[in-house]
C-alpha cells in the first residue's frame, strides 16, 4: 500500500500524469516489488514468513520513506492534485466490486483448487504434483498488486500521506489481518465484511469513547472463540446472503 500510495502521488505531483495512469503504474510497481520480495521470503513458512514480511514493512518505512527527501521524510507527502472525495469514493466502491468478483472467479478454477490444497497441507499438495512455489508466488504478486492499487486509491482520496506506523506500518498490517480473521479468511467476502464491521464499530458505539479499542478487541476474541471460521464462515451469513450471490467456498483462501 505504501508503494502504491507514494508512487501514484509522486507521479501526479511531478509528472502530472492522469490519476488512472499513476494508479495503474503504482499497482504494477507494487506487484514487481512483491515478486522480488517473494523470491527469498516464500522459501520460509509460518511465523518465519510473517517475520520476514514485517521486516520488509519496517525496512521500507524506516529506511526509505522516512529518509528519502522526495517522499517528504517524516513530514509526509502532500497530494497537490487530490481527486474529488465523492468521485474517488464511488470509484473505490466500483473497484471493490470488480476485485471481489475477479478473486471469486479465480477461486473457481485450477488456480483456486491449488491454493486450497496448499492452504490445507503444502507437503500433500506437492506430492500431488502441484507446483507449490509457483502458486504461492502468484498469490503473493496478486496480493501486492491489489495492495498497491488500494494504496494508490487511498492516496488520491486524502490530501496528505502520513508516514507513521498507523497508515503504512505494522499497525496497519495487523489491522488488515484483523479484517480477514474477523470476517473469515477462507471466504472471498470475509475480509470485506470484517473491514466493514471494524470500521463501523466506533460509529455504532459512540458512547464507548476511549474504550472503543477494548470493545473491538473483546468482539474479535469472541468471534475467534465461538466462530473460528469467521462471520462469513459456514452458516454465518446464509440468512442474509442474497439469492443471486454465489456461495463462498473454502478454496477462496490464499495460501498461509
């Protein structure tokens, strides 16, 4: 997200490129960086993979963003050509629908079946002839593309990019992970529902004041204990899912 945000704003500010061009270029660069980072880190598994990716986050933020003059260093970067907020929000909503549909379609074919097998057991998937390294790299690069695209859209929605941890650091990474765990990481709509709930909690419980984070933590723990498959897990949203919406499958999950 940081790469997408900074690259898109820098292109708009210095090269005056159209928003669509800068957003696509930023997302593609994020995908390339994701591929380069994935080459060494995807050899790791479990907690070691998480530590390696967190290390990349901090290296990018502390080593580049906060020390390179063109990024504004600790002061952040102002977007002098920020888009109209209403128009940007509409574009973000359309993008969300398109991306959810594309990801859902990817889980329906050979690619989705390979991801599901890898998620269950990498060694078993490898013994069945699945190229685990290749499919994990595809998931890693697609994730980087989507994250870069999201960062670019967010940067054009606001007037300033904050280099602090809360926006593009470990805190933000944990927040995104919370979206997936709460909604259901094995289902396409899971992270979307999780993000919607976490975002709306402060508005629903306005009277909680400074205790809103405690309330959100208790809510998350309750979901993990009583519904480890997430809110969108089996039996979760069956009563409110529209009849035309395709049923989610476990194969929607990306590898570990």
